[in-house]
């Protein structure tokens, strides 16, 4: 039985989320202002101390933008260099040639599963979205058809597959074997990516009408169609350089002594921000100077591509602020209490806790690590459940139904240039399909 206060908190959060969608989608209010007003309204409704409300929102914005702003800025610069040099076109031509125009959505899922392994969702997204723009333009396909399988692949990696940081933390909390966790994550994640990516795309893409003028896509349009394209190998090296550095950083403890100078150096260059910075600097040479661009031209590219990202970063930050209000107001604690009182099987409990925390906070990483921390002590005294499957189930719950308090929701919405409603129909449903499919597969495997 839910106590009255917890029920009030949950209903208040539900009303706030519904109000957000209605105000943005129906009344066309500015999303940033609406997120700010909804956060303040929810905080006042649940009687948060007035002196804490603004601070809580600012902390949420700051924590989110501390990572996202750097990633978006550097990723946009790298994408601009790929577009101006023709590197995006070279990769697009190669993918189209290998898979065929009718199967480019499968190609984008495959490359996303590879690139997304060591990277947070936002990093993989900004690395690959210029390629998606180019593939969509060259094939005449909808951006939804091309890019939704891409984000499905990145999301599966983010939630399920070590060495991704959040998945690794969950596996460690459950004392799961990392090798077996990777095996189960791939065995479950690849079918989930197929269902939520290429298969769902074929259903929903024809039903979504996008604007012909996408401001972000215009930033990555090739300016000089007559320019000689860089080689496929050089372009692939440039885009994979940050990915390889992140892989080295995530595996540094396996082949160097933890805490040693070399170990710390590898962790440093494997940090998302540093790896992307190195990738951008590499692109200035491999795609810039080698391609015949002057320093002044490269400077102009990096300056002019940042302006359109301002709206995106503000919206992502505001979503983080709303998520923080949900946490500090007690909604997250109410959700944990409801889940723990449900007396469901352990595998389902791990998924349910992560799912509810994801919906409340908007962060899959927070949902995964918090749920694993709660369930791990219970799992230590329970028999019959593989810890590897618990890690996968927790990750599956952590990606369910991304909505307006999730930075990823606004990234997809703005880069795809979709309405809130269409973003829910495509991206939110895609995430839910990944979550539910992975849970069902994990439960099925647990019975074998």
C-alpha cells in the first residue's frame, strides 16, 4: 500500500510531466522556459523549501551541461570538419555501396553498435549524426529512417554492454563476471537493437513528416561538391580515434598498475572530453590541412558551427534541472519505496527499480547505478539468479521511455528537428522497445 505522501509526490510528478508535454506540444511555449516553470511549479507543489528550489535546479543544469556542453561543442566541430572535407560523404558512399540504399538503416545500426561501445550516449550521437545527415541526403531517405537505428545501437551499448561505464558499475555491484556479462549483453542487446532500430523504423518512419529545412543538418552540408574526397581509411581513422582512446582508457587497469603514472595518463586521454578534443585536433590535420584548408578556413568552420548548438545545450541543461528537482523533491525516494514494496522476482525488481528511476530522473546512468546499489545486497542473499543477467536487466530498465527530463530526448528532438510528440513516437518508443525486449530475453534466458 502506497502511503499518502508518496502517492502525492508521484501524482505531482506525473502532472508536471504531462503539463510539460501539453505546454510545449499544444500551446507551443518555449521549451526552455516551460522546463524552468514546470520545475519551479513541481517544487512548490511538493513543498520544497523555497531557498533550495533555485539552487536545486541550477545544480541539475550545471551537472548536465558540465559534460554535455563540451561533448556537443567538440562533436559538432569534428562533424563540421567531416562535412566540409567530404569525409561524411566518403563514409556514406561506402556504407551505401556495401549495404545498398534499401538497407542503410541496418548499416547505421551496425556502425553505432561499434562506435558506441566505449562512449556515453551523447558522445556516440554527436560523432555519428553528421554521417546520418549525409546518408539521408544521398539516399533521399527520411532522417528518421536512417538515424533512429543509429540511436538504438548507441543506446543498447550505453545501457547493457561493458566496458561502458554504467554497465560496468552495475556488473561490479552484482559481482558479475565481466566476460559473461558482455556475452549476455550482446546476445540480448543485438536482438533488442534490431527490434527497436531497423524493424521499428520501418513502421514509424513513413508516419513522421519532417521539415525540409533542418538547421542542424544544414551545418553539416557539403559546401564544395567538386572537392576531392578524403580516403575512406583516413576518414574512418579520424572518427574512430576518440573511440579507440576511450577504449584504451576504460581498459587501462587491465594492463597497467592502477594508480601508476602510465595508468593515470591512459585514463586521462581516455576521458570523453579529452578523447574528443584529441579527435578534433587530429581532424584539423587529416581532414583540414591534408585536404587543402588554411588555418583561417578551419577557424571559420569551428566558429560558425557552434551557434546552432546553443539551443540544444540549453534544453539539455534545463532537462537536467527538471530531473534534479524530481530527485531533491523526494519523488525518487517514493519510487524506490513503491518498487521495494511490490514483492516481485529479483530480476524484475532490478528492472523495475531502474525503469522507475529513469522515468523520474531522466538519467540512465543514475537509474542503473542507484538500482544496482539497492538490489545488490538483496541479490547477495538470494539464489537462482545469475548476476550477469541482473546487470543486463538493470541496464534494460535504465533506458525505458526517455522523455522531457532526459538530455538525450532533447538531443534527438533538436538534431532530428522533430516536435515533442513525434520525438515521443519515435525515440521514446524506441527506448521502451529496447528496455522491454531486453527484459523479456533476460527472463527467458534465466529460465534455461
